[in-house]
C-alpha cells in the first residue's frame, strides 16, 4: 500500500507540475516574457516545485519531531543528478546541444559555486536556519542578476495562448496538487524504506530524485522537438542551480537540517564532477553530441549501479 501511495504521490507531483508549468508559460507569453526567461527562470522554477514542496513538507515534519532531513537533502541532490546526468543525456542523444561560451562560464560558475557553498554549510553535519536563509539569499541574488541580463524579449509566438484567468487557475490548481502529492511522497517513501530495509538515502536520491526529474525530462524533450534547444538546456541548468540552493535552504530556514555524511562525501562530489564535465563539453566548439551524451549517461548509470551495489552487495 505504501509503495502504491509512493507511485501515486510521484504521479501527482508530475501531473501537478505539468499543470502549473502550462499556466506559467501561458502567463509569460501573454505578458511578453522572453524565451530565455521562460526556459531559465519560469520553467526551471516551475519544474522544481516537487523538490521545493518535498523540502517544505519534510521541514514541517522535522518541526513535529519527525526526521525527514535525509529525504529533503537526498531528493534535492538526487534530482540534480538525474537532471544533469539522465535528462540532459537523453536530450543530447536526440539533438546537438550548444551554448555560447559566455553563457557557459557565467551560469556554469554559479552552478559549481552553489554546489561548493552547499558542501561548505553542510560540512559540520547540519544546515542551520541562518545558513538556510543564506542559501535563499544567494539564489535571490542570482535570479535578480538573471533578470537584469535579459533585454526584454518578445516572448514566444505561434502557440495557442490560454486566457489569462484560466492560466492563473492552472497555476493555483497545479500548486495545490503538488503540495498534497509531496506529503504523500515523503510519508510513503519513508515507510517503504523502513518496510524493505532500504536506506532513506537510496529512496530519496534514486527513487524520489529521479521521479521528480520527470517534469524536466518532459519539458526538455518538448523544447528540443520544437527546435528550442537552448530553452531545454537553460531549463536544466536553471533547475540544478535552484535545486542546489532553494529546497535545502527553505527547509533549513524552517527547521534546520541534518546533512548526511555520505551525501557530503560521495553524492555532492560526484555531482560536482559530472556538472564540470558537462560544462566542459558545452565550452568546447562542438557542444554536446551523441558521443558526449553517451559519456554523461554512462556516468549517471555508473552512479546508480554503485548505489544498487551498496544496497544489495
């Protein structure tokens, strides 16, 4: 029953996020927001609502004498691994992905820097409320800088636009579904881990982390199929910056978090190296082609294999 509830919760997260993103993109189009903002800011934040909802729900459980810190941190890091490894690899198999070097250096340095900051605040095994607020402030500074570098694009044309009122209804409905699904996901994931004698870390990083990456996978594939490859890449890079700073920061600001030593010494360094390799591929003239995509997918597959071996070996 708990496993079924976990699947239902993940499906609800995906469905709710899809509705929310549909409303957000429609609102963006009606107000003439540029495609860059749609990909990097609106889509990345919208598709990361599951991770944020899980983090807030886990923090509330911590306030009530629960222990969901591993789920909060693990799902955020696991989602980042899934997005930069699995999702980007799949998308790159479908189409050549390129970015201007200035964009790679600017946003790539922020991505790697955010991982280093999270490792720093979690080094002592805890993320305090003040440290959580600091992570949120850092993301806020990045978002403001992002807005200032956009020169008011013309938005995206040629697609059906929902009425403004209907768009906001989609937004609110999607948010409600995400919040309720997050509660079911966190509770059932912990119960499944306990019943099957599986570590909370494995459930959070592999199952929830990959499951909550489904919106990014859907959005990125859709963008590539429409010929908007940079929107797809912007969504993934923006999502990873958001996942690294905001869910952990928000949860810690509410109740403080314990930071699992295993995540600090294995998952975070692995994510840092994988992200650096992806950025290196983008910085090269040829971008990410199928050969590079195979390398990225291989690294993610190797990570999952190590986690499965640790679980059953």
